[in-house]
């Protein structure tokens, strides 16, 4: 039976003191997520390979009286992930939310798939797909102990466009959607939900040399909402999927691309 306290958490989703790990949170979408969750009262873990940017984001959050912990983490390295998770458990004693945000994209050169070097293909798969698998596996014991957890995978709306010249990126993000659904079915008995967010072409402070001003105009012209997408446009969905309000939502891939593609 639903109590008034249950309704309170749904109407005003509480993330206060939730421990939220965000990979790749030293810049771009991850940085905005980290600051948003801190504003919501969460204890944010910035799991980022670049030590300097991780520390900078943590500093921004702490300066605003938020709670943050920066941990240098390489999601392509299983040992690094295990060390990060152990540090989080030692510090907070729990893990509530994992956002698999780290990925390789902005540095990729657009080219036909038969011209993608094999070592680049393998590195993109290792970071964009194996990384989320390893991170989810590493946080699972803590979530199972608590019988509560949220795993949010950042995929891409480009998957549903079949975007050419980024085959390794599209392949990993397509697989991440499938992994989210299969993982959701496995983890539902432990009250752990798994969902994917599919951003459209999201413009951040990260330079993308392959996108010209004319290409940016064409991207915006495809959208129903006629303006460039920003990381702030993704925050509401991330907060929802991490909260009690989304307790009956799992295995979903949510398009957030301004109306470019159908759900």
C-alpha cells in the first residue's frame, strides 16, 4: 500500500545523500550531470580518467556547498574500476546510482567503416561498451545488498538515424541499448532498474573538429525544437531515472533529441 511518504518521494523525487557515480564527468555532459546531482543533494563521484578535470569539477561542486569525490578512473581498465568502486564504498558505504557516461566520440574522425583502423575500432568498443559492462558489474554487489539501484547508460540518438562514417561508435551505442534491456530483466528481482538515455547532437565545451557550422545548422533543422541541444536538456531525464519516481521504469531507451527520431 502506498503511503504518504512514498507519494512525497514521487511528487518531489529525493536524491539527497544518494551516492551517484558518473563516469567521464570531467567535461561535457558528465560535468553537467555531476553539478546537477550535487544540487539535488546527492553525493557525486566523478570517475574520470583526466585527474585535473575531475578535480576541477569536484572543486566547483564543493565551492557551491555540494558533496563530491573525484577519483581518477579508466573505464577501459578493470583494475581501475574495481579500485574506484572500493574507494567509494570505503568513503560512503553504499552505491545507489551508476551513470555510464564515459565514451569516445568527439575525437573520432569521420570516415567510411572500411577505413577505420582496427586498433581504433577495438579502443572504441573497449571504452564505450566494455567499460559500462565492467562498471555495472563492479557496483552490483553494493546495489544488491541494498536491494535498490539505478543504472543509467548514455547511448545515442544517432543509432536510430543509422548515422554513417562512425560505425564503431554506432555499433557500441546500439549494443548499449540492447545491454540495458537484457540487464534490466536480470536485475529486476533486486529492485535495480536499468535504462538508457539517447541524446541527440549535444553541443558542449568539447571541440568537435568534424562538425562544421553548416553541419550544425543541418542538425538543428532536423529537430522539431529548433535550437542546438545542450547537456542541460538531458538533466531532467537523468534525475528522474535516478530517483524513486522512476521505480516502475526499466529496460527503456529514452530519446532526447528534440524530435529528430521517433521513440
